[in-house]
C-alpha cells in the first residue's frame, strides 16, 4: 500500500514538472492609428474697383473723357462670410462678391479686382463648368473684358482679353494650395455693338438689338466651383 502511495506521489510530482516544462511567458502589444482628414474651404474677397462714385469715368476704345466727367460708377462689395469661417493670414474671405455698375454706357471701362482663396488644407483646382446666370436684360454680350491673373505664388498666369466665357476658360484648371489665393484683375469695356457670341447655361443665345440697349437693368451671378486637385 505504501508503494502505491509513493507511486502516486511520484506521478503527481512528475505531472507538475511536466506542466512547468511546457509553460511560456507571454506579453501583448497593440498597433494604434490616427487619421486626420484635410479640408477644402473656398472663399472670395473683393479687393476694390478703379471707379468710385467720386472719380472721373475711365474710358476704352473710341471713348474719351477729356472733361473728366463722373457719370457712371462701379462698386464692389463682399457678401456673407463663409461658414465655417474662411481665413487666410487673418484675412476673412466671403461666400460671394457683388459688382454694382450704374449708368453704364458704350466705352465706359471700369476695372474690378478680387481674390479666390483656399482656406482649407487640401489643394484645389478650379473646375469646369463655371456657371453664369443672367436676369433682366442680358448685357454680357456688350461687355468685352481684358484681364490679368496671378497664380497662387503671385506670378502672372494669364493676361488676355475676350468674353466672360473666355475668362472662365482661363481660370479653369488653376490650382490653389491650402492657405493660398489667386488674384483676378478684370476690366470691362462696354461695347456699342454686340460683337461677342454668347451662350448661357441653357444653351440659349440672346436675341436683341445690335446696339447696346438703353435703360436696361441686368444682374448676373457667377458661380465658381473648385475640387480637390487630384480629381480635376
């Protein structure tokens, strides 16, 4: 009986030793991740015109103003602030700007200036199409443009002339990095006759008198869209 008990004790000790022999030390580490997405926040800023209500009218083409008369005027105003706010170097950008021209006539030639800024962190490119919607009497066929465009680094990108649609073509594809802006300086030369082919968003060509109409009120909205640069 003692031999049996001794044998059982030996087996218990052996099994215990066997368990120790097969045990292992373990520990655990984890791999964590953090993703912060970028942003696109496009804004526009009015930077002035060259014909305030107190200055002599600028002229173009056959026009002259030797008498320094002040007949027409052009003012530019910022619209509502962007939400969320659009700031570049503490300068606030807006959702839109409004150009107001009163008493326009053939060969009146105001200049307006604006910036398009990317307040986000992801570069963008101005995308096609850029839309224009006009109401009232569409005067854009009598508005010849010349312009200069400065890129995001302040270098001359384009300077030429034509219609609004040609200006839009010049802007399309321009890149704006995060925290940067482009600058547009555009001069309108009101024409006496309609010499520009023009098609609105619905593919309609304006039909009317060849001579620039009198007592005509018009308003137009230009929509600029930009998307992340690697999808345009």
